[in-house]
């Protein structure tokens, strides 16, 4: 396997393939096949998302994939943002369609015509829905599995409110939701407000969650958008007020994709392969029997696996006969399983179980009668260890600089004073080949712009995927 530190790009491509996460040999570029192991990891991330939005009165829906050109054309700025990325459907069978349709690049156009039917009075608000679906964008840049593709696994939440103030409260709630999701995925990040020229088309402002991968490039792993009434005015989403007048609803959105899985792979893995956080891992514990003539290891291993499954732990029992225990250890380490249980004659006879952490390869002797609780405690320890490593990685790859000269040769997320102007942003991009991610919203410090010297705030710059 490639050395992650020396050749991250090749390491990433190799681990996606050999761990059985995705197969990019499908004959349409950028549309890959989800393999069982990768799909289970993504489904676990989806589960984490659902667990964090469902209790907050979001309702899950599923909208059709097709959007008419007329629906899409209503979006005043939105079409400009996506028109060159849209897949168009122009025939039904061999007959030309009277109205061209698009595969959804995102779902504002599909949803908001329905919002105008659903929202009638103040009592219908707030309206909070989400869906987890595929969206389609004709990506012309170099594609990379889970990072830049043409068929995107996408979570999108959409809300409508009776005031801008209530929509702002929703934006704050999104940040709380994201804090919880990122904690379970063990992903550090910055919150950056995108510059006006890079915000979502039609948004009043966009906040993005940016992390940094081992190669030194940043990766946007989530966004939230404040729309105000920009979309409701175009789609006629109005509600009846108590005084008998009508008012346009204020709206927000929140988007996440399989870039979350890409970040988990890239940030937590090592030269031996993947390291999955326990909440994401398709298999949390693998039980590996060590053949013995002295004890019935196979039956005991099966009973231990059953015990853990009954305790709600995701378990694999590797009873393959044609592979050595050592081969199995290496394979499951490569696949990122947080804990391995080794059962030989000593364990079967003593009823003391040997457990090995993926993060340290440290071995533990666990009593059978306390096994489920002990395993859960070890999984929690592993989560803490993974988070600590990720935070250390993040701290190495984001730094605050005080001058343009200092920024030369920097990598990762580069923080520096910026006045907010396009002109100074372009100067930084020409000088350093860094794009502007926007103003950092983790801290709101006043800074002198490193280009023009004018009063500004803390900007964030990087080379991005």
C-alpha cells in the first residue's frame, strides 16, 4: 500500500479500491458503483444524520428526480449557477418531449412549487423537511471517488419560516446539528462564510464547513444557506398572517454529501488502511477464531459473536478456513474495523477474551461476563483516540499568518487578514495559487488585510478539491 504521508492521492485511490468501497469502472465517468462495504459505511453516516435531525421536527420526504425546464427556469440566479452542469432529458422513448426535463442538480426547483401549495397560513410554519437522494451534475473537472463525481449521494434539508429572525434561528440550529454529526464522525472543521461571488446562487449568505485532507488541500464537507425571501418570491410561497395580509416565507437549506465519507477515509486512515470511527464502521468488531485441536474454538467464537450482536454491536465472524489468522488480522485492519477479538484454545478454556484495538494494536483481556460493556467502553476509547489524532492533524494544517510573504509555501487552511474585496482575493490567488474560502466564523477578530492593509476580518484561503 502507498505511503499516506508521501503520496496521499495514490494512497486514497488505492484504499478505496482494495477496501471494497467503490468501483469506478462503470462505463460513465464520475458515476461509480457503491460496493457493499462502502454503502454500509455511507448508510451509517445517513443514520447519524437522521438521528440528529429527526428529533428536531424535520420530516423525511422523497421528491421525483425529474424537473421540468419551466420549474428550473423560475430560479432567477440558481439556473445560472447550474445550467452548464445540468443533464437534460429531451426524449421519451423516441418521441421528442414537449417540455425538456432535467435530472435534479439540487432540489429547490422541485420542492418550492410544492411549498407554495403546502404553505397557506401561519399555522403551516415552520415547514422543515429533508431528503437523502442522488443529485446529478455534469462535472467537467477531474473526478475523484466520493469527492468530485457526477452522481452525488446528497442530504438536503429545506425549511420555510414566518420571519427572517426565525430562519436565522434555524441557521443556528443547523450549526448545532452539524457539531453533533461531526463529533460522531470525528471530523475537525472551520466554519467559513463564502464570499458573495462564491455563495450558493440565490442565497443571502452561505456558511461552509471546511476541513483539510493530508495532501494539504481543503475539502468542503457541508453547507448551510440563508435564502431570506429570494426563492419564496419567485415560487410564490406566502402565508396568511393574523391581520389578513400575506407575507413571503423566509427559507434556509442544509446540504451534506458522501464527501463526509471521503473525509473519514482520508483523515483517519493510516499506512495499514482505513480506520473507521465506531459510529461509522460497517463492522465494529471482528471475531477471528484461531484453530485448535484442544478446544471447540469455532462454537465458542460463534457464541461470542452472537452475544455481541444481541448487545447491539455490529459484528463479523471470520470463520474462513483457507486463510491464516495473520492474513485475517491484516485484512480487517486494512478495512478499518475498530476492534478485533482473537479466540484460541486459551480463550475458549479460560473464558477470557483477547481484544485488540485498531488504533494502537494494544491487547486487552476481557471477562466473558462483562464482555458487552467492556467492548462498548473500548469503542468509546477508540472514538476519543481517533478524534484526538484528527485534531492534531488539523492543527498542523491550519495556521494564522500576518503577511503575504509569510503565506508563501504554506499549505492546508491558511488564515490571514482580508478586507473582503475581490481585488485582494485575486491578488492572493495569483501570488499563492490559493482560493478564497471566505471569512472565518469560528472567531470574529479584526485584522489588517495582508494585501491592501485596510481594516478587515480573518479570511481563510487554501488549495481546494
